[in-house]
C-alpha cells in the first residue's frame, strides 16, 4: 500500500511537471487552412502564429498542394477566442534581427463576420496577402525592367545616324554662335539706328493719332450732315423738275392750291 501510494504520488508529480512545462492552460484551439502563394522558407511545424503582434497559435502542418504545386498548404492551430473574421489575412513575416519567420494575421476590412467553413472544405480558409519580401522583390523586378527599357531607349536614340545628326547640329550651332559674335557690333548698330528712328517717328505718329481723332469727332459728322442736306436738296430739285415737265405753266401762274373735298385732310 505504501509503495502504491508512493508510485501514484510520483506519477501525479510527473504529470504536474509536464503540464506546467508545456504551458498548457486547457484553452481550446481551432484549425484553419492557409494557401501560401510564395516560398515558406523559415516556416516550420510549431512556428508561431501572431495576430497583430500577439501570439495566438502555432503552425500544425506544412504540405504542398498537389493540385497546384505553386501553393503551399499550412494548417494553423489558433486559439478559439481569436477574432478570425472574413477580413482576416495571413502573411509571412520575420523578426528584424533574429530573422525568425512566423505567420502574421491582420484584419484589413470592416467585415466582422466570423470566418466559417465553406461547402466542400474541411477547415475555414484564411485569405493570404503578399509578404514584405515578395512586395520588395516585385518592386525591384519592376525597377529593373524600367531601367532595362530606359537603357534600350537610350541605345536606340544614340545610334549612328542620330549621333551624326547631333554632331551636325552642334557644329551648326557653333557656326551660328561664331557668326553672331563676329557681327555683334553690326547688330548693335542696327538696333541703335532702329531705336533712333522710332524716336524720330514717335512725334509724327502722335500727331497722326490726334488728326485721326479730330477727323472722327468733328470733320466726319459735319460732312455727313452736309451730305444729308445735299440729298434733300437734290430730291426737291428732282420733284420741281418733274412738276415743270408735267405743267410748264406753273413757272408763270405758280402752283394752284387744291381744294380739299368733304372729309379730306391735308
């Protein structure tokens, strides 16, 4: 009896030590599935899973997707009270100095509905996002392609024909500059003569402007009124000439007044 009690006590102590060392707190865990579209180098079984920097679980299994070898299937064991929603995404990350890789979870939308198992699936599938290394690699590739295109454009621009044209253009510019330098005194003399001529003609131009204003304001209106009077006189003479032709006796007897009939007015 004493031996059995000692053995049972020893077994309880060993189990307690195991539970304490494993850090088990009897929390429940849920399994989620992640399909990574990039290399998972550095991720191993039992690697950490963090949600916004807080450890919430571990990597349970790592496998290739046999239907699509470009995808790597990760099984994550995450605490059941972790708020995994439809907006949660998983990405690969690593510690700055130590370089330890882990799976980072973040919520990138306002959809707070809990993530559920889709029909035909065994576990809920968490969406993925490219890691910072993949984004840097894509940016560097794009930058390299841009530099390559720029290099090709420069090479196509600086072919033999274009280089010859550039040399000819530079030679012509040099000749023009030389000729301008030689004839600078003549150009200055022409400019001075032009400015002197403009000064001499300035009073004439001002007087011409004054004359035009005088014609516009006084002479032209008077001439217009004179033309109107002459037009009236021409009409009157035309009417008188017509009446004389019709009745020449009016030159002696004058024009008889016509007696108005009943109801007529002048």
